[in-house]
C-alpha cells in the first residue's frame, strides 16, 4: 500500500460511523485527493454510492454462503 498516513487517517475517520454514503461524499469532496470537488460532477456520487452498496451486498452474500 502506498497511501500516506494522512490518507489512511482520512479513511479511518470517514468509516467510523460505517456510513458508506457519507464516506463516498467525503472522499469525492476531498480536494486534497482530486484537486477539485468531485461531488460537483453530476451523477458521480450516486453512481459511486450504488457501486459501493453493490460491493457491500456481495460481501454479505459471500459471508452467508
């Protein structure tokens, strides 16, 4: 992993409430990562939230199987 301590801390804090939608919003809005606020890109946040929800659902299904 090549992430800096600051990036790791960001995600550690972001996931404390276990709210994937909030993590997506905070990540996309983080201009330190992207040099711009990606929440302003129409439809991007909803698309990413949908993909994260899909991944979480697949993970739950794998645990059940």
